């Protein structure tokens, strides 16, 4: 009877290679399906990131042009004011008139400079918000996707 138990313990009769290969096949198929899903998600995320970067770059370029035009306009205004002031100085007949003209010019120049600085600040803020919006939206979308998954 002891010989029978020894034969059962070392017996290969209970080992079924078909079941083992089915298990490996199922495991491999599940792994392949998961890999395909992960690849599809990564591909979609990469495409969306590329679109976001392209949109951001186009917006940044447009914003840079807008800021450049505002700067050129400010320079033009300042140059015109300075030339007008120089013409006015050529017609000065007294020191008192010179002081009054110079004081008025400096006051007006300071007011214009403050207005120009405010306009540039507002334009820069608008450009910054516009440039960061696509990235912010993409980030929020990615976070909401992660929360759902």
C-alpha cells in the first residue's frame, strides 16, 4: 500500500499540459488586449497634447504680434509728442514760456506713459490668459479622465 501512495505523489497522470497552455494563452491574450488599450490611450493623449501645443504656439505668436503692435504704437505716439514739443520750443519767446511749455510736456508725457503701461499690462494679461487656456483645459480634461478611470 505504501508503494501506491508513492506512485500517486510522483505520478504525472494528474498534470494536463492542455490546461496549462490554455491558461498561458488566456494570460497572453488578456495582456495583449490591455497593451492595445494602453497604447490607444497613450496615442490619444499624445495627439491631444500635440494639438494643445500647436494651439498654444499659435496663440502665443498672435499675442506677441499684438504686444509688438502696441509697443510700436506707443513709440510712435511718444516720437510724435516729442517732435511737436521740439517745434513748440523753437517758437519760445521767454524763459517763463519755456518753463511752462516744458512742465506741460513732462506732465502730458507722464500721463501718456502711465496710460501706455496700463494698456500694455492689460494686453499682456489677456495674452497670458489666452496662451495658457489650452494647456489648462487639457490638464483639467486629463485630470477628469483619471478620476473617471
